[in-house]
């Protein structure tokens, strides 16, 4: 492999894991973009190829470009980079399409320069791309894409990302119904205040979920995968949500919720077989509704972005 | 030791640990009540002695009595019990005085009957005592008193107590200024709604604190010991709170907050020496205010209630 060029896998990610709204995310193995990053002699950054989605190649209009620029401004490197993006994650799916591109760009560039920056810094650069995509420099998806596994974003200002232990038998099911929800709409629908009583339930569940992950206690993980605050409101925007959730839990899922701001719905299960059953059960609901969808079953990706053979 | 009679140490406890309002508590080693529980042939429950505090011996008016009755109603035991209570934890101090008596009674009775009930059930019986004391059947203090260490009460209906890993070098400082705050007042002062933004910060911190405890990451524990919601309001009721907290952090504490509903103030530190310094620094504030106080330094008590030699 030529060290001036790498091909990488940039994972899809689930943000807003039930009770962990705005703080808990995880990386997937079964779906992700591919990117090729090349070091070139001429200074500057260019996106030379994009396939799979109709996205702008102009650096300032592309999340990978904006993230890459943030990286290059902080770097002492005098040369340039070329980026090829092979999108597999659909835009607006709710599983971190923009984050994969932003995180992949900076991770790849860092690798080619022998890693001058930490994962923490890479998340900060990638957040610039997220700001272009959604107007908010959030780390919900770029953090798990870069760190892998489960991440808790304790704070974004200053940035504080905490990698959380991943139980060995944990699998994710994802179902992406082909409907459009704008991130801005799903933000607008939220209430700006909540009851203290609901807040207490929510932070009790977040603490318990983190404990469940460390203890590999699947029962506790299941009891904690509850969202009293955001899911009851946002699920209104996703036709069939309640039925999908009912079927997922009926098929043995530990929990089920909205991925990111939707429309994708995720479920977590113990063991691959259960996760497969759960994905099938979720799929059936959208089949009965005559709504097209993409189904996935995935191990939790504990490595994050990874090098592929060119 | 006669198996018909035991003497036990019933630890003081800290509830509402900063971000963990209403969910996170811990047990202390350095302060606690002592109780003697005796099996007697005649049915029924009696409190034969109380020292240290002027509390009613009538079973229905005493938290240990009420908790003990809840235990006996669920038990098949046909005989009776006698209880002696040696109070060392002052009433209204905010470090679980009523919880120690309630938890101690049911723990001791269970021990003498060869443990027919689980810790989970003992917490439920002890909660009946807490209901008498504060009007609310909460588990914030009885859970750590019975389980020991750090506990997270994910839910009270149904009861779900999660023991959390305790880092080896964690110590607590407590300072109890001799002022009176009624639990009912400190409940009333709270707002019934909070902003979603503050809620997100709070559950981010709870998740991070739990992760910090499992990872024994004292820096992370320190960054997470923040309460955006309750402390800013309740601290108004405790004269000198801001200065005490400032001095505690200045002396090296990882974090500092209100114990229970106050007036006691706790700090957590890494290592005994720092905890001693922190207690001294906190003490000085009340000395300068000419307010009398009780200072404590304590290891986290990972065992909870323990048998003493009679």
C-alpha cells in the first residue's frame, strides 16, 4: 500500500440513543461510506470524485471539504489533499451520512501525515463539517465515527468525549424508511422545557445504561433504553414508529428508538440471531405499509474508521 | 456472639450527588448509628431504647418501627423483635439519619432470620420508614445504606437499584453546619420544570460520572460532578455554601455539592490526605462565620450496614 493514498471505511452511526438524547452515540459495522484520501504536492484541498449521492464538489459546500479545511488550517503540512467519496449512507437517513464524510476526511488526512492530531482534535475538525450540514457543530455522530464503539459527549464546549465499554454480544438493527424528515423540523418540534420529574427519569436511565454497558448486564441495558422526553414527540414524524417498536421488542430487542433525528429506527439486541429476527420484524411493518426501506443488521463497530485495502 | 441478638453499624449516606439528583447516593464509613436488634419469643416489635436523639419509641411514629413492621408483615416469622437505637447521625443533617434507622432495623431483622429477603426487598421495607420521615417513599439513602458503595436508583416504581463500581482512592468530606432546613422547604423551592438544554447537560454529566466511576478516572469524575439544576436553587438555603465549595475545590476536591437536601455539604477527593485538607478548608468557612458545625472525613463504605461485636 502506498502511504500517500488510503482507502477507508467511514461507519454510519446512531446518535440520540433513547435516554441519551444529544449525548450517546455508537458506530456501526455493516454500513458506511468509502473514501480515498491522497496526499498531493500542490497545496489545497479538492474533491475529485463523488459517487452514490448528488453532492457538491465545491470545498466550502461539502462537509468533507469544510472539515478537511479545518484540519489543514490547524496543520503545518504544506502540500495538498485529494478526496474521493463513495457514498453508501443515504443523505437524511438519520444514521450520520454527513458525519461519515466529515470524520473520514480528517481521519484519513491525519493518518497520511503520521497522526499529528489526537482523536479529540479530529472530532473538533469534523464538527465544522457537521455545522455546515445541520447548522449545529454537534459531535453526536462524528465522535462515535472517529472513536468507534459507544461514545458519550459530555459537553461540546469544551469538547469532552468519553468512550464507553461495549458489551461483546451487542448488535444493532436499523431500518431506514424512505421518507424525508428535515433535521430542522425535528429540532423545531421539540419543547424547550421539560418537567423535572421526566428529567430525573431520563438521567436515571442514562446513568443506568452506562452502568449496564460496563457491567455487560443486558437486562439493565434493556430497562434503561427508555426515552421519556424526545421520542414521544419526534416519533409523531415517523409513520409506523409505534408498530415498528412494538414488533422489535416482541422479537426480542433490548430496546428500540429513533436513530438521530430519524427517520431511521434502531434496535439493540443481545446476539446476532436476535438482531436478525428483530430487523425482519421491523421490516415487515414497512412492507405492510407499502413503504420502501433499507434494513441492516450490524455488530457495534468498536474501531470506528478503518483502512481498507486499495 | 449470640445469633439471637446483633449490634450493627448503620452508615450515614449522601444522596443527590451533584448531577445525580434523586438517583445517585453513597454510603459513608466514618459516621453512622448503632443499633441492637434482638429476637424475642413474644410476637410484635418494640423499641426498647433510644439514645442520642429525642425520638418517639411508638412503633408507628418511628422510622425504624415502621420499616420493621413492613418487614414483619412480609415475613413468616412468628416471634418478635426488640430494637435499641443509638443515634449518632443528627436529625435533619442531610446525611440520611432516618434512612440509617430504617435500613438498620430491617437489615438486622433479616440477618437474625437467616436472610429470607434480598437487599432489593430490604430497600423496599426501609422505604416505608422514609415515607414516615419525609412523606415520600424514596430510596436515595436507604439504597446505599443497605447495598453499600455508590448506588443508582433508576426507578422507585418498580424499584430498580444499581450498585456502581467504587474507585479505590475515593474519599468523602462532609461538613454539617448547625442550621435547620426542612426537607419539605427544600422540595418546595425546586422548580417543577427545567430547560431541555440544562436537562441534556445533567444527563450527560450523570452518564459521564458513572463512566468515570467504572474507569476510576478521577479527572472525569471531577468534570462530571456538576449540578446545573438543583444546586443553584437549593444552595440559597445554606449560608456560606458558595464559599465552602470554592474552598473545597481550592483544596483539591474533585467536586462539592449539597448532601441530600442539606444543610450538610459534601466533597469527594482522591486520596485520604486531600480529603482531610478539603474538610479543613470547608471547616474554616463556618469557623469564620461563627457557625458551629460537625466535620467528617470518610472512606466510601463499600459494605453498607455491618455487624459490630456486641
